[in-house]
C-alpha cells in the first residue's frame, strides 16, 4: 500500500498491519467541513468505520425494499449513475429503456393497448402523489361541469386506514380531506360498504391497496370495482379507483395471474407500484400507469426545452439518476416472466415455512400467512405467555434481526402485531436460522417471565381480536 508523507516528497510503502493506525490521526469534523482534503481511501475507510454499528439490511424484516441485486445489475447501475433520467434528448437510449419498462408493466396490468400512459418515479410515494393529483384535477374539471362550488369545502379521498403515510402527505400537501375507513377486527382490509358510504360529490377517488403496509393483506379490488360501478350508475357525480399496488403490483401478476385487481376492472383508472419492492431493484424506483391518456389531465404534463430539444415531463421530481431505471430493465430482461415467477414462488415458500412454524408454537394467531404478498403478520394469542411481542422483538434484535412490532390503526389499535417481510434474498436456511432464534427467544423469555399461578388470578392480559 502507498502512502504520501506530509511533505509530499515521496511515496512510502506502509506495511498492511500498520495501515489502520494511519486513520487515527485524521480529524473528522462532524458538522463543519475540515480545511484540508484527505486521500480517497482514507475517506472511504473512515466512513465505513462510521457505519460499522448499523444493522445488516438482509436481517431487516421490517423493510419491503430490495436488499439484493446481482453483481451485473450493480455494475450497470454504477456505470450509469451520472445519466439524468429527465434529459430525454441527451440520453435517448436510456429513455427508450424507461419506455420499455412502462410498456412491460402496463402489459402485466392488462392496460388497453396503445391507450395507456405512464412514467417512472423516485418511488411509490411520488407515484401516489401523481395519481392523487390526477384524481384531484379530474374531479375539479368534473365538478365545474356539474356546477359544484369547488370552494365550498375540501375535496376528499377515501382509503382504508391501513394506508401508507404517503397518502397522508398527499392530503396535507394538496389540501384534500383524508377519509380513512377504519380497520377493525372484522375488517383488516378495506370495508367496501363503508368506503362507498364515505363517498360524496366532493370525493376525488377511492384508493384500493394491493398489499397493506400493516399486514400485507390485499383489499378486495374486484368487490370495490363492483360497488363503484353500482354507485356510478345512480349518479352523475362519478368516482373512480386508484390502486396503490406498491407491494403487490409486481408480485400478483406472477403469483396470482387469475386475480382481477388491475385494468381488467372497468373503474380502475390508475395504478402505482414500487420497483424497489417485488420489482427486485434497490431503492428507489417507482412506476405509475394510467388506463388511458384522458385519465391524466393535460395540466399535469409540462413541456421543457432548456435541456436541448422539447420534451414532456409529468413527474414531480426533476433531475435524478437513470441508474434505477436501467436496473429495473435489467431485471425484466434477465428474469423474464418465468424468472419472476420462480423468484416469487421461492419467497412465498419461505413465508409458508415461517407461518407454519410460528403457528406450531401455539403462542401466535396468524393474521396473514403470506398468501397475498409474502408477509407473515401475527399477534399473541390471549394469555399465551407472560411477555409481549415487544419483548420478542428485543430478544431477536440481540441476534441482529430487525423485527417490527406495532399496533394496528383506528378501531383495531388494541391489536399488537409483528410483521415479517420475506424478500428474494431470504433463503430457506436463513429462515431456519430465524426460527431457531425465535425458539431461543421464547425459551429465554419463558425463563425470565415464569407464569406460576398468575394466570389463575387474572393478572395476565393477552391481545384479543
């Protein structure tokens, strides 16, 4: 290894055993710039040291985001980090790959041929913002035609209370009332009848969720479509459906192709998904597609000519790297339909394994066995143990596992759940290791919290449905 001395006179060879000591003398100002530059290898090592105590992403069972890509994909993405996805005139081949991805996704979602329009986004959050804006603008134009006073009160959006926070952000940012249909023990996905009752002349749309963040469950989009069709047949104040398929949009077409949730349904006008979830790309890439061009108001498409040539843009974000678009296209090209089927079949098999083994403990009640997306969600059975899921999560964290535990929203907040997200890089032996650690944690907690006769006295309270 070569090291430049302080006088910059010559390069000296440093024995590898002594290299770590070189970093001891480098000051790391945390909140102001240091005055002098340092060598790139020194900067790299110091930053790696700062990250040493972070968790292993592959052991993070809280995140839906992909934590593995093939080396070839990583090299492709690294080689294209400098390309600006918005600059269509400068990088036409890159934009062609984006267009191919939009077409592939639209085909998976049964969009009408040659009528749809779509775009890549930074993630599903931006995609939801765009879809929400399109709903609001369409509602505003419709309301004006019907003679509604659009200043009388806020427009509103109807969605299950199991929504992802991006929908709350959308409603705050663009002054829309969020009408959240409560989850309860009987309705752990969207209560369709309650959703229709929440609709009025100021409703910009209803959001169905294909893979709720809280539980992984699918809303019944087909049932929702039928109810919306009946509602629209009785009024001029029509309402339509956007499907937030952040998690399920690139899973269901391969695992449940017969499931009708997409543009096969008449009242679904737009869909978003996260390429960085079951599209198998690193964060962050998202996609949004509208059934046809009339579903995206022209006010939301902007012409830009100052990057060379005139080009349309519809995304909220402007300059961003094209590397994730290229990573998505790599996966589509590399895996094909059958490859995605095999990957997702494996992931569901892992979810099945975890669900069966958790059920066998006799301690847990399963809310989702992973038969929608491969997410296993469970709660404690009533009076099953004198410890909580929070205790279990703490024990697992000692072995590096990051396991989320939280209450469900609204009328189901008394249900405390644990959620295990299975991703493509979770092998069977890793799942077996997780179950070994769960059994060890249960034994440890059992010794730390002996039940004795307390259950007979009624001191132990479990979580009920």
